[in-house]
C-alpha cells in the first residue's frame, strides 16, 4: 500500500491552518475588544485618582497605570490648558514612559510561525496576519509569469527576516524595493543569472543588512587612489519606517580570508542616509582599502548603525477653530499647538507648532517625514476637507511651525483640526555582521 505522508501536512498547511488563522483573528478581535473596554474603564478610574487628595493615592494610581503597560496608551486622555497641574505632570510621566516602551518593542523583530506547505498567496497572508507587515506578489505587475507557487515552510517563532529569506529561497523569489507600494515589501521572480546571496546577510531587531556589491578601483598613475567600496543594503520591516540612518565609519571592522584586518578609509566620517517613505531600503557605500591580490573574499564585515525611529502614531484634535488659538495638547513626547487661525485673503489658514522633547535632528529642513503627516479638517457632519498646501514659518532644533492652507471652505466654524504624528522619536542602535563576501 502506497502512502503519501506529505498530503495531510499540505492540507493542514494551506487550508485548515489559514482557516484557523482567520478564526483565531476573529476570536482575538473579540477578546481584544473586551479587554480594551475593561482596560479603558480601569484607566478612567485611575486617571481620576491622579488628582486625589492624598499623595499616596495619587502615586498608587500612577504606578498602576504604568503597570497596565502599553495597552493603556490609547485610553489616556489628551492634556490641554484645563488639565489640573498635578494630573498633567503625572500623565506626562506615564505617557512618556509607556510610549518609550512601545517604541522599543516596535523596533524588535516580529515573529513568524508557519509549518507546512502553502500556496504563496496564503503564506503572504499568514505572515501579514502575524506581523502586520504587508508583502505584495509583484510578479505580474513586473511583467513576469505569476504562476501559482507552493512553498514548504518550517518556521517556529522565527524572526521576520529569517522567515522572508526562507520563503524567497524556497519559492525562488527576490525583493524588488522600488515598486512604490507604501509600507510593503514587493516580491518578484529571481533572476536566474544572479548570485544566490544566502550567506552574506544578517539582521538585527526589525532591520536586515545584505552585501549587494563590491566595486574595486586601481589607478595605475597613482597607487594611492586604489580603493574598494562595499555596498550594504539596509531594509526594515515595512510596518516601521526610520527617518534617517547614520553609520560611523570608525566603528566598522573588516578582515580578509586570511584573518588580516582591512582598513576602513575616512574612518572619522559618519555616513548619513535619509529615507524615502515609499522605498523600504537604503544603500550604504562603505570605503575600505583595496586588499592584496591574493585575497578572494572579505571573511567578516561588522559595524554599527544608529536609526532615528518614529514611535506610534498619535492623533490630536482641536475644535472651535473659529473662536480661539494658542491651544496646546501633549501626548507622549510631542506637543502640538494651534497658534493661529483665520482668513488670509481667499485662503483659510491654520498655523500649528509641533514640538518634541528631543528630535535628534529629525526636524532638520531636509527631512521630509514631518511634511507627510496626516492633517485635515472634519466638520460636525464628519465631512473631511484636505489641505491645499503648507509652508514652514518657523523651525528650531526640536520644533517646526507649519501653516496649512484650506481653500474649499468659507470659514472654520464647526470644523475640527485632526493632526497625526509620532508620539515619540527615538534612536535605535543596530549591528550588522556579514560574512564571506566575494571580491571582484
């Protein structure tokens, strides 16, 4: 009697498992909704105690709110000029601590568990469900045959980039970073002539590093002009978009295949690479001395990177725009102030000031992320009006003033300004460790 031991695994892999994932997601949604309602009640009760008569009661309420963890953040009230001083002080401490904790957790690697055979679309859907990272099959739009692919995966709480690497190797796919898909990774069929770079990549937290190119130059007129540039591609989980990456060249170390050090040139410099929101990758070009001719590969390339990473998106709402200004609200490490409103010729203008406790140079004039924040007006009937443009009227180390223009309205009566921005900005320290990079 012939048996087919893989058939049950295949059935469980791409049919029952996906159904279980959907069912689990529905159950989790209901449970999360109930848990959120319960946490919301606890937060509301504890926030009232922040203004209690006895200091012991106030401190106990603060400690309990912190103990609830990052799930409590969405239930904390926004602060304005009417918030009592004691409550404002304690809420500021609580939200900063929890937002910092949330940012640190968000920078960690997502985990994937999939064991069995799956159709490609089902595997991508399952990874998205587990990590929040959107992955797009881009083959057809890239002009490639989009045949169905079945892939066998063996992942048990594996880091996201380990999961993606395994999926790409077993489905013969590669990442195409220039699809323009927002907050997504796009996959295409691998070039059959390309080298399989399975050995020289590494990951740290939510980031992936891969050696993609080595360019050697030898000037016969001036031996001092010989050089080698190593291109390292940096990617990140699409749910998380850094603002800028910095690489101190003095913290990079390289050795050749005989264990000898390879000197990094310009080691006193710091490479700085801005990030485009629609391109989930940047390329670092690391200059090193050209090794001797008997060196065939770089045995190890190690280094450190710092990334300015935005925290959770938080929402500010300001009403009665036609009656008042200089309204400030604080959430986490950011304060947004409506400085002034009114007509400027045929245009309605709303001026806001966005200020972070510490911006880490993220608000420098050439950083585009702050201009991409969502901002709109919402009427009492929930109708949404987009702005028609903006200008920067003020800039400081930790603040930026933006004037938004609205042309589709006659006045601001009954309108609420909605502005979304990261609650925190933080610096994450990362390390890469690449091995056995072949030389040209």
